[in-house]
């Protein structure tokens, strides 16, 4: 991987890790419904502007059902669940729980295809579960009122990402940019019922609105462009490393800007979750794939 691509990978991880910082800031004020509606609308508008410049059409008549499925399981439901959890849980914890998405995808795929998981994947699932238990058991916010429901929401969110991942393997062959663009518009429509479920608790300040805009434009719009550019230039396997890097930035931003206390047990739990994710995804760095066995 070139230096330029490596920098893009770290930038993407920093942006996606920052999404939990912005949610933690804005969710208690805007509420999950309004925050995520603003997120997907701003993301959709940003991507629509890019699509206009690139002259890319969504072909809604043909693919609207496909965009609706992606918008539901890859945007509306998980975004709202994470925003709900962000009212209680730390950005650090949320960013690590998000890394369980590949584990959910592997489990869902095994159940859907009625196949036994490999020993490597099984070990990854066990490690991931142990890491989550360690994180939840040692996070001081997990003892607050409503914390158990928030933790359940934060785990159910990546479960939906897992559904979207399994669906994508048999989905219509739509280019990645159109998938991102179309799913954001679908997510904007599908998030509307949450406005009734979660009314806005307070009037937002300029800073809170800025966090919501950053969440949409930067963490969804710009991030999708970076991610799909990396998939095109370095391949999906190398781009997948963002899954392992994003929690590190989530912990860093939470510590720097929200003064979250991160102890050794939190770091250990995060490391175990990431190790489990590496095993489940079957990721191998390029140097190990190209290395030759000794003669």
C-alpha cells in the first residue's frame, strides 16, 4: 500500500471514529430521531451534489427496493440505535462495539446458509464476546440508569450492519457510489418515524447543529467517498483494516475532547474485540500474503 493510500486509510479511520464523538455531543440535545434525520439528509445532499458533478444517476425506478433495504439496515436502524446509545454510553465504548459488525455478519451468514463456522471464525466470535463482556463490565457508565438498554442498542446496531453485509453479497450489481447515495436518501425517508418516537428534548445551539452537519457531511458523505476510493485503489481486503483502526480513533477523540477516562481494562477489551474481528474477517496483511515459505 502506497504512502498516499495509507494516509487516506488513517484519515478514514479518524473520521469514522469521530462519528461517535459527534453523536455523543449532539444526541442528548437533539435526540436520536432528529440527529439521525439531519445526518442522513445532509449526507444525501452532499452526495447528490457530487453525483450531479459526476453525472451519475441513481436509476430509482430499477433499484429503489435495493436502496430501501440498504437504507434501512445500513443507515436508518443502526444510526438511530447508536444515537440512542450515545445519550448514555461513552464515545470510546460505542466505537469499539461498532467493530463487532463483521462478527455479526459471519454469524448471520452461517445461520442463513446453514453452514458450520470454521474454527478460526468460532475463535474470533468467542474472543469478540469476551472483549465486549470485559468492556461492558468495566465501563463506569454501564452502571447508570438505562445503561443496559443503551448497551443492547449499541450491539443491535452492528447486527444490522451484519444483515446489510450479508444482503450485499447477493444484491444487484450497483456501483458503490450509487449504493451510498441511494441508501442515504432511503435512510432519510425511513428515519422519519423516529422523529415521533424520539422527540427533540431541547433547542440546539450552533455547536450542536455543527456536530450534526459534520456527522452527515464528513462522517457519512466524505467517508463514503474515501472508503469506496480505497476499495477501488487497494482492494476490499486492505480497505477492511479501517474496521480495526476506527475504534482506536474513537477512544482517542473521546479522551481528548470529552475527557473520557480510558483505563487498562478498556484498552484490553478493545484489543480483544479487534483481535476477534481480525479472525472473523480472515484478514491477512499484504506482507503475509506475499511472503514465501522458507526453502
